C-alpha cells in the first residue's frame, strides 16, 4: 500500500473545519477573533515532519497559518513546565512524550482536552483502544491525543537471516544465538545494535525487556524500587551480554544511532519502537530497504508479574495559556481525525493507533508491523507516571553505559543503582524511611 500524499491531502482538505462548541477549560484569556496563525512546538521526529506536511491543507481550508518551532527531546518537557509557570502563551500546541505528563500537568503546562474530545464526534476518540485512551490521562483527565503509537517490535534483516538459515527469535535466548550467528560473518555484519550510551535512550530498551520478563521498575503497590531483584539483574545481564554483538557507534549512542547502524551496516536485528520502520525501510537512505522484516518481541518469563509490552508513542496537546484553544483543537482534529489520518500517515508518520487503521487491509499491506501493534496495545502498559521517572531513567542509562562500556559488574551495579533510585524516591517523599 502506498497512498499518494497529494491525493490524501486533497481528501483532508475536503473535510470541513467548522467551529465546535466553545469549551475553554484553561487559564488563558480566549480571543474571540480568529487567529492569523498558530504556533506548534515539535520535537524532531517522523511524526513532527508529517504534521508539518499536512498543515498547508489546513491553512488552505481555514485561512489560519501554522508555524512550527523545533526543540530537542531533552528540552521539550522543561519548555512546557516553564510555560506553565510563566504563562507566556508563546505557543499554542505542543508535542510531548507520555512519561513527562507527571511533571508537566502539575506545573499547569497542558490543557485538559476532555470537553473538546467529547464535543467533536468527527475526531472519534472511541476509534482508539482503551489503553491508548488512558495513555494520555493523568488523574482521570485527558491532556493529549495520540500523535504516534509505537510499541516495541523485533526488526530483522530478511536477506541475512535467509542466507544463514535463521528465523526471527521467539525467545530471548534465540535473540542471543541469532546475534552470534550474524556477527560470526565478520566485516560489516553485527548481530545486534541496541543503544548502550549514557543518554535517555538505553534505559527504555532495558525497561521493555524487564517488563516482558515479568519484572517491574517499581513495586505497583509500594513504589519500592525493584532493580536489585533476581529478574531485574538477570534481564540486565542478558541485555549487557548482547553489547558484544553491537557496532561501536551504538555502544555510546542513542536509538537514532542504532537505527543508523541498521540502515548502513549489515545488522541482524534490533528491538525498537515500531515507529522506526519508516526510517529503516527508507529506499532513499537505507541499505536495508526492502529487507526489513518485522516480528513480535520475544516472549519472556521468570518474573513475578504478567509479561507485558510497554506502550510508547508521541502525544500532542494544547497550551492552557494559548488565546486560541478552540482553533488549536480544530487543527489537531483536522490533522489527526479519523477521516483525515491517511494523509498524516502517508506523509511518513508512524500510525497514531486508531483501530480502524490497525485493522485496515490497505494499511497492513504496506506497513507489515501493524499486525503486531493491536495485540501489543491491548496488553500494553506504561512505566510509572511519576515526576521522578526522568531522574530515575537518567540514572539507569548511566549505569547501563558503565556496564556495557566499562565492564562494571552487573549484579553489584544493579544493587547500587537500586539504592540510588530509592534515594530519589525518598527525597521526593514518595517513600518514607
């Protein structure tokens, strides 16, 4: 399936952008006049690029220009928190990552969208599985809508696997054995390329494996950190052991470096959010284009909790200090509504996770990862939505880098890491004593 952007955007433009019932629920003084433009805060990503691509159709239909301001990933949450404090209204709409909800919402950096969603039947929130509807909620209120939905999947090189007689791993032991077989070819062949750098990316890769094995970052009832438990240590050891099959660039790198390695070298497999498919299979930039296979994340076991996939994906919401909250919602509904979303996807975005899209034969024919998304979403969960998650994630990333790159002992490092995480939680008052 390859929808043509021009046709899809033309279809989008045909959908009327009529005024919805006024339903401001934020603190910004609302202008009664129609704005000349809206400003959207974005984080560099295929989703942001696609949103920019469909914006001209909205401008043509509504007469409202849409301007985009890009900020680095590691600054976007801070930007929204500071906006909540300053109330500057310097932007109207903002892309954000779900783990940041617990920091942004208490700082009044996002507007509750429930009234907009309820009053806009063309957007059709019920087209999303219940776990995705809950994904953007905090304390029962909805602060964003899905911009992308990207549960983890197993990407692999079909040509290399066929040559070596390998099949996609169904267990984590097979991940290791497949990686060993590919790496044994030498040259530009690497069996694996997970990120192991000290930045924000390596920890989520480990968290996915931990939850798939039935472990958890924190005790769901007490919030006690669980990084020194047997399943947490065993899972980390297996993750670190895979580093020997990785290209040098990924040992100190990010998920982006892992994707680049997959596109330029002969990498056997990596397990990453499904949204990377478009980059890995891009005929213009990827050596692997046409040979990117997709399989489910291998099954795990051994932990005390049910094995689950982690829900991932971008959200997008409205600044409560914007003067143009209604027009901001109109743009979001236009770009991401049920009828319009084909143009957004055709512009290169990972799917926002609508059931109608995930079950579409046309979309599934061109995007082979879609068939694994709905099961992953329906059984998926999020990491703890707490303000301390960013600090905890940074500590885990630094520990991973020290184990993968400096040879630090896994068991002792994990015990030390658990103590550090506990101190973070105690300092914030989440734990007592």
